[in-house]
C-alpha cells in the first residue's frame, strides 16, 4: 500500500464536528461528533494506527442532542466540550457542556469491536456552560497552552470567559465582552491566540474579524469587511504571533498581520464554494489546510509568510528589517507559495479539517455525509521541509 494513500472511515450519521485530541501526544486520535435527529448522537473516538494504516474506533453516547462543535481539553485527554442543539418549549436552543469520557471506555473494545458499537457507554456530564442571560452558543474554545481550567464560549453577541472548578464540575463566568452595534450581531466563530500569554482572542461575526484583550475584555482591533460574505473560521499562526488566517463564504482564504489590518498580507482563491475551515500546521507553519463545501480539501505551502520564508526559522523582527540585506544573497530568496495537493476523497461539503497533535504530517477531514478521511503531507514535501 502506498505510504501517502488516504484512509477512509464512514460514520452512519451525518457529522460536522471534528477535533484532534490535544492532551494525547502518543496516539493519533481524533474525536467526531454526530448530527442525527432520530437517534442518540455519538462521539466517535478515532485512533489511527500509523504502522498498519488502520483505524480503530470507539463510540460514546452523547444523549444531549446533535453536535455542532467539539473541543478537546489541552490538559486532560478524557475531558471535552460540545456545543449541541436541544429543543426546549418547541424552540431549538444551542447549549454547551463539559463532559468526561467514562474511565473504562478503552477496555476490551478492540478485541470485540461489535460489543462497543451495540452497547456504547455514555459520556459523563461534568457541567453546563450556560448562563440564562446569554443566547445560543456557537463554539467553546479551550485556553491553548492552559491547564484545562479556562474556556471561552461565544454565545450570540457575548464572549464569556469561564473558570472551570472542582475537576470541571463547576463553571463560573469570570468576565464577558459584548459585540456592540446595530442589528442582530452574532459571533460565528473564534480562536484563542496561543501568543501574548494567551491574553488575546480573535472572533468572527458576519464579515468582520475582531481582536480582544482578555485581561480587559476590550476590543483591540477590527477588520470591518475582512471577507465579502460571512467569515467562517480563523486560525493563528503558531510561530508568528501577529499572523492570523481567515476563510469565508466569499470562497477566499486570507492571511492578516493584525498590526496593520487595512489589507490582507495574502489571499488564496483556490476554492469554488464556501470555505468552512482553515488550519495552520502546529510545527511547520507554511503548511495550511482549508476545507470547503466544494467537497475539497486543499493543502497549501504558504512559505512566503511563514516563519521559514528563506528555508530557515526567522522571527518577525528579522523579517521586517528591510529586505535589502537579502538581495545580495540569491540563495535567500523566499520560496514560492503554492498549492501542494487538492484532496478529492469527499463527495459532500467538507466542514472540518484538523492536524494530528501527535504526528505533524498527518491530518483528518470530515464531510457532512459522515466520511472521515485521514491523509498525510506528501513525502516529497515533507523531506523538502525537513532537509
């Protein structure tokens, strides 16, 4: 079997929520949440065995409702958050909760995979993240480098910073920020920055991107018309503290330097429909994944705006000190940005893509029909980056 061949896993339900398990670095593990209106929803725990190219799965019940968003604790591999829909007084409400996987979910499931599928265990509810004064929750973000004690939920036009206490069985709102302005303002997504001591948050609402200082809960920048249509997703460059990627319904992916937000630094126009997800590789920030409802996943090599534009690691100061010094040395010309691969294993909208936390060359993508595909960065590129 080819080393770069994709591995495909089909869920029997529709799904749009995917996350890599971040507290687990030895196992290549992804969590998928289902969206079924008829049956109990599930969390599928997908372990990828790299040596044998096979997937092992376990299923846990999520009886609360259909899952729209899922997040894994950075500190405890058994803890996760979900945003889900439930019906209350014949209205559909979007709620969020913190859950724990039962301690023995792993035992015995690989020997007889059928048993776990027929009698799956249920997730244990640790606490609800709800505050009656705030509306529908769009997503929950874990503090990136944190000890699993702080999360942010984006609910309608509020950003709520929660402290999780008593082994996450209690959640208390420690501070809030609100979108001010005309009309029904609503957050669609957000990203907690791993830089600046995790004191900044970027959010998307409608066509705008805003930055917030979490110490004062005040807005620090605003990119008014970042995209021509709705902004769907954001991600921070893990190695360059001022760089932010965004994508949206105008089919574009844009890269911003948040110190000067008048114009994007780069724009990609490779997708032919809404772009739902953008993800920087955690180790090699020139590698960027984008997922779209054109049923495609695209891996781009954005080397010119990476921390290694001349093939070696640089910091922002070195990059901004005028380019003249680089002209003398032709070998130091930045490598060219390019699309590395377009993946077409999906037949439906690809709502999510995530890099593995355990293997920087491996990623998963999820389409609405419940198809999860695990792919690798092409070997040729991998060796070019490493050597």
